[in-house]
């Protein structure tokens, strides 16, 4: 009887170990699936904002403000293109950064504090790093979807005169990660939200949108304010998007700087968030 019990226990152990192989190997994708299921709860909001924002903003800039600027400066208002063509890549990148600010703040705080699913995931055969990877995978999917829809509206409004405009979809996605990864790492350190996330939106995201050469060239700002754009991932992404959207004149070395800066922000803070999460879940 004891021998049979021993065999049964051994068989159960082997079965349990075998069942843990897939979560250990594909844990990040399971976490991403969880996030996709959560997104379904606010799918209507995603669809309304995903289609409504580009329609409203591009219409306002093309027919509204853009027509006023063109009436005063001509059809080639800035960089030899219309104001709509100039501002559309910036609006695309801003939309991606906004999405990143949504998905890398409250959902992360939710998983750690308000509905601590991260601790439950970590109790299963899913490593802390896989939790962060899964969140990033899900956000990349949403960033790509949002950017593709936005780019489709840009084409509809005739705001992409260059043949390489489709690359802006990937630039916007990278912009979202470059801004979102530092935000995710910061939120992962918070034990309580006593207004820090709201202040992040108000005093970081909003000024970055206004001072990153989004609606006018950065060089039009006073010299003592231009540094805000130089450190802003939104400015680097906007300038890079304009290169692909309509061939904005720019030296090659600066284009390389844009790519390296955005990639460095995304990768470094992604890895930092993994480390913070590991310390927090395993302490």
C-alpha cells in the first residue's frame, strides 16, 4: 500500500511538474492574455477613443486651425508642407504616449495594490519578470492598433505626402514604450497612490505635449525652454515621424540619436521595472 502510495505521489509530482512547464515558458503570454481580457471590460471606450480622437483632432487641425494658418502663410506653411501634414505625425505620437500613460499607470498599481493579481501570478509558476513582459506585450498590441487606426485617418485626410509614412506607426509605438517604460518603473515603486499618478499626468504628460514641438517647431520656443524638448521622448518621436511622413530635412546623425534615445529609454526602464517587480513580489 505504501509502495502504491509512493508511486502515486511520484506520478502526481511528475504531472504537476509537467503542468508547470508551459506557464514557466509562456508566462508572459499568459499575463498578456489576462490583460487583453481585462481590456474587454472597457472595449467600448477603446473603440470610441481609438476612432474618435484621430477624427476630431485631424479635422480640427486640417479644417480648423490648419486652414487659418494656410490662409496666412500659404499651403506650404512649415517645412514645405501644409500645417496638417506637419502636425499629424505629432498627433499620432501623442496618441501613442497617451495610451501608454493609461496602460502603464493604473493597471500596474491595480496589480500590486488594489487587486493584487501580481502576487497571485507570482505564486503560480510565473516569474516577476514575465509579469512585466506580459504587460508590455499587451500594451504594444494596443499601441500598434491605436497607431494603425490613427495612420489610416491621416491617409484619409491626405496628411501623409511621403511614401514612407507607414513607418510612423512603429515610431509611435516606440514612443509609447519610451515614455511608458519609465512610468511603469516608477509606479511599480509606489506603495500607495496619494495623487502621484494624477500629478504625473498633469505636470509631466501635459507639459511634454505642449513643449515638444508638437504644434509648432521647437526652435520657435525661447532657448531656455528648448531643453524640455531635447529630453522629451515625444519630441524625438515627433521629429523622427516627420522624417518618414514627409521627408522633414534633418541630418542623419540626429535621426540616429532619435532612434537610440527612444530605444534606450524603453529597454533600460523595462529592465528596471522587471528588477523592481522581482524585489517587491519576492520580499
